C-alpha cells in the first residue's frame, strides 16, 4: 500500500509537470480594432494581414463598421506586424511591440496619385 | 507577472458550427463531435491548451483516494482515445467567431491524438519541443509532414486556414496529402 502511494504520488508529480508545461503552451496574439479614414468614417473591406517572421501570414477583412479581429497562436509579438491595405489608401504597417492582446484605432490616409 | 492558471468552471460539447469549421479542414479524420469538449480552463496568461481525457485528473482538485481512480480511468482513456478537452479560457463562448485560429490550432492537437497510437504522445512531443528544442511553432514550408513537430503541424494547419484556406496555397498539400488522410 505504501509503495502504491509513493508510485501514485510520483505519477501525480509527473502528470502535473507535464500538464504545467503543457499549460504554458500555445500563447496567442489577438488584435482587435477599427479602421477609418481621415474624417473618421469607418472603412469596410480593408485587408488586414498579420505577418509573423516565423510563420505564414494570417488575414482578414474589416466589416461594415470598420471593425476587425485577427490572431495567431504561437508567434512572438515582437516579431509580428500588422499590414492594412485598401485601394485608394496608403498601406500602413504597424508593429505589435510586446503586447499579446491589443486594441487599435487605425486611420488610413488617402493615396496621392 | 502573468495571470494564474484557471481551473474549468464551464464545459460543453463542441458546437455544430465549430465542428463544421474543423471538419472542413480535417475532413472525416476527427473524433465524433460528442468526443470533443470545450472548457473555460486556461493556462498561464489565459493560454489555450488541449488534453486527452487521460490527463483530466490533473486539472481537477481531487482527494488522494480519488487519484487512484483518476489515473486508472485516464490510462484506459489514453489507449482508446475516449475524448479530448479543448481549454480556451475567455474564448469559451465565441470560439468559432472571435478566435478561429485557436479553434483550428487546438483541434489539430485533437487530430494528432486521435490519429496516433497513443493519445498522449502529442502532449509529450509538444512539451519536449517547447521546453527543450525551442521555437516550437516556427517552420519552413516544403519539408515532409512527419518531419514537423506537433506544434509546427498545428501552425501549418492554422496558417492555411487563416490565410484564406485556398487550394492554391503552398500549404494546401499538407491538408490533402496528410491531414485529411489521418497521417499523424
């Protein structure tokens, strides 16, 4: 019985370590926000690209109210940036800095032709 | 200082909408929907994690006497791949709409468990690559599927899905040739 108890405690410790390490896994970056023009009008259809140095790009498009939400699992924020692209507007690039969760209010400037 | 680990307070079966998304990615190589459960547990800093039911005893606070039963049940569960818990913290209620990247990434871990001989093997692979090897999620496309660790595989699937899940994507062949064939 004593041996079984020791074994059970060892198993408990091992499982706990495994789980603790597993719990430390899968950090994710999440960015939410809105995109509008210089007058403050929400911009629909802006392509938002989340670009990580270590991974493939993720992308989404802003909704009618200019809102967007985008994320990635397992990337470092310092090595990640957001690109905003829409015809008729200057593309904008924004690094994420150190934040895993961010809210952004983005203004796109009209493209001068 | 990071947020502490959050124990589960809510649990539900994966929704039909969520299952439709991940089935569209993985085809018919996933466990049945009733075998995939979503909880609001979370790791450090609210991070998501996925475990087979064989590890369920480690996220429940149970008396020592119950631990014997927990280990026994868990051991059996790991052989027959009973079920999986996807723990997503605050994304619990809106996983399909606000965090599809998390849904797809974590479900790829379910796929790895389901299509491996031992459901626990992906957990150990993940821990080893994150704690020992480092840069567990970083990958360069073009190598053989099985040369990637479990986090790289989940990242490939996630990146393919969130970049528009195009059939012309350079990642698409992993989806058709490996993922949808259950080639874990």
